[in-house]
C-alpha cells in the first residue's frame, strides 16, 4: 500500500477543496492514487459539497426534540427559504436533531456523526448547508415551542424550557412559558446569572444619557437602581412580566405551579448571520464594462 504523506493529502486538498480528513480517507481508500481519490470524493458528494462551502447559509430550520429530562434545540442552515420546504432537507434536520439528542447535545460529536449525511444532502440539493448550533436544557419536565412552524416541530424560532417539580400544575403552564420565551427573548435566566460587567455597562449608559444630571446623590442612586430593575424585567426570564398575565412575573407563575425554573434555550433562525445582498444591476453593469 502506498504511503499517504502530508504532501499527498495537501495536493488532493488543493485539487478538490475537500477537508484534510476527507482527503486522507480518499487516498487510503484508493491506495494513494490522486485522480482515483478525487473521483471517489466526487462520488461521495464531498467535493461538490466543499465547492459550496463559501456560500452564506442564513436560511434553513430550527427544531426542538426532547426525551425524559432533556431538551435539545438545533439550528441547521441552508442558503434559501426554498430549501427549508424540501422534504430531504427536513429529513436531514430531523436526523441531525435525533443524533444531537442521542449524543447529549455534544456539538463536535454530532457534527462528526452527521457530516457525511450533510455532504450528501448538499450534493443532492445543490446548496450549502451548515449545522450551526446546538443547545440543551435539563430538568424534571421539558416543554417546547416552535414559532412560525413550516412543518410540525420545525420553524423559525425554537424554544426548550426545563422546570423542576412534579406538580401537575406545571404541565398546565410549561408550554405557555416556552411561548413567553419566544415572544420576549430573555438574555438571562435569573438575576444571579447576569454578568456584573453587563450591569455596570447598563448603569453607565443610563448615567451618560443625562437622565441623572443635576440630581442629588441619593436620588441618583435610586434612579440607577430603578433603571437596573427595569432592565432586569426586560432581560431576565424570571423577572419578566408573564406575557399572559403581566401582573405576575415568570418566577411567580412557575412558583405558584409548584415548580422552579431549571433552564431554557432558544434559537432564532439566522440570527447574527450577515446575509450578502447582491445587486443584479451592478453585476450586469460590471460585466458590460
């Protein structure tokens, strides 16, 4: 058997743009023959997938799956909304989420387990796809919610919330808490989870807004604390007014049901991904120059 050297792997990588490990595997499978290895990568759909890897994938689907004691939120991206409606892509999302749940939400292990399926689906559909992120929650009871569902269990916003406790009343409010999270998008679960640096930053913004200018020190302190409390009510899940009864906080609602918030996670599809905006007129003009 031919020796598979680093130089040989790099040569195949430059020829095909496939990943290093895929190139090594292809060379091993084809006894070091560069052309045969390149053909092998094409047959597996890996080269076609690699050629699309630079495209921005900001569409796709978010899904939520759960088992006893754990919920898992998964985002799988594609380039266009059209692909999200494709049954093959939807099956891939379901398969990836099931594997993520099986592996306890371990991103690297999940990515390694599904990379061939992702590459094959890219080759079949013709768009770049990307397993972007996975989040898990654990607790006695798990509740989920999908907003703007395209198909059951998959949509644009996915939420999983864990509540500790055994009271039947928790089952009555759990799904409502998940819906509340989708609507209010909290940054933190409890006040204790808030980064002190974020609190100081909020204080600084408030002071520099000029709202406290000329006020006595004691008044300023109360104003700052009032502003921080308001910020907590906006960004901390337990402190937020419950969307279905704003007279109560989320913490109060869960407590009255005999439960305690154990964790939450939510993804908004494509959030934070910078989409490229192509201007067709400019492109045509450049071609005509």
